[in-house]
C-alpha cells in the first residue's frame, strides 16, 4: 500500500504561522498535523504501508528530511515530489506518478479526522465523506441504495447532496488513477481554472468503476488560528489517555490542568496551564495563566493571561492580552 499526500499549498489562511513553517508541519497536540494523519491512517489499515509520497513546494531540505523521518517512523519509505505550479489537486497528484502503482491512498494534509479507516481493499475505490450543512463549499457525492457512489460534483451551487468529500481516498489500481489524471491534462479539462480530482473520479465512475463511501466520525479543520486551537483541543481530548507531559519538563510552583501537552525541556514556573494547552519543546512560560492555546517551540511567555491563542516558534511575549496570534521570530512587550 502506498499513501500519497499533496501538501504544496501556501496555507495563506494560517499566516503568519505558515510564512516560516509549511502548514502540514504545524504541531497539533505536540505532533505535526501530517504526522498525526500518517499515524491515524497506518493504525486503521490492514495492509502494510510501504511508501509515503509527499508532494511539496520549495520547502527546503530540512523539511524534506523531516517528512522522510515521519514515513520511517511507521516503517515506510518516504519519497519527495514537487509541484511548482498551483494547477489543482489532479495536477499535484500527477507530480507523484511514479508512486501510482498498485493499491494507493490519497490523503490531504490540512485536516485531521476521528474515524475508523478499516475498509475492504478489494473494492475499486473508497471515498470518505461526512454530511455537512453547507455542501456548496465542498466536492460532494450522491449514492444509491447500496451505498455505491453515482455522481461527483465539485462545489455545487444548487443542492445535490450533503455528503462532502473530506480528502481521503482509496484506489485499488494506482495505474488507472494515473491514466485518468493524465487524460484531464491532455484534454485541458478544468473546473474553475484548475485540474480537479473529482473530474477524474466522475470519468472513472462512468467507465464502470464502483466507489463506496467511508464514514468520518469527526472532521477537524486546520485552516486558520481558531480552527487550529480547536483541533488541538479535540486531539488532546481524543488522546488524553496517553502520556503528554515530558519527563524532562521542569514544572515549579504551577498547576497543570489536563489535558495538556508539555514538550521536552519546557520550563514552567508560577503558572496555571490548561486545560487544552500545548507547549512545544524548549519553551519557557512564567507568571502566566494560559488555557485553550498553542505555544510552539523555543518560545518565551511571561506575565501573560492567554486564552484561544496561538504563538509560533522563537517568540518572546510579555504582556497581559487575553487572545493573541503571533508568528515565528516575533517579539512583543507590554
């Protein structure tokens, strides 16, 4: 089994945090969101994941090595492919054509899920969906009484279905997927100026392939600061039985209200932390009350009263504001 993860987007809605770190590497409850995605998929699959293909922009060698280490952590080989033009998901996937062999999963890296990913790998394909209130913002599917998908529609302006495609797909035949994607490019078949995966799916369905739907229990967006803070909260709740406070963290004269994540070599003094707070490695927090917030690595926070906040890496913040959003390498004193 191979997993292909397109992640070349710029993550503009999450700026300033994505100016220095690719969006899929933003930590959620102590782990990059793409790592959580990989681990959740691997946990639910009955077959071994042999390879993970990451489709990226110009992120640099350090990021590429980090992605390869994420693949290695589940016993897979990591491969790096590049998309140098924002021409849509179908175009992005074709950048990883060498990995489209045999059974393939495609997973978008900017959302997290609570789901059971077990499925019958002998099916032609499986598309994971969730019912939504506003389907016009998503690609959607219609199904027959047997649960077989009968139609794919990209961001319908009139109601056809409330079953939104969440960004997880399985294909039994990776080579056929490549052929259908190439057909779109060869014939310049675009939707709203981009080559869309749903166009290829529609053509595959017309050619006789049967796709079933998989159900998502919870769909967690990471599109902006508020969404990341909420997703961090939900991940802490979901994994609250696991160890989330590092043995190397130094906590003095402070209260930690779980669930929280406290990373390696974090220093906390004279604070009330939590619930729903994540603090990355080597950060220092003193004389502060913080809840429902994400503080990344190598950051110093003093004299703060924070809630629903997100602070990047290598930040120095001193003050009392109740809600802030600061990117990497920032400094603020009040």
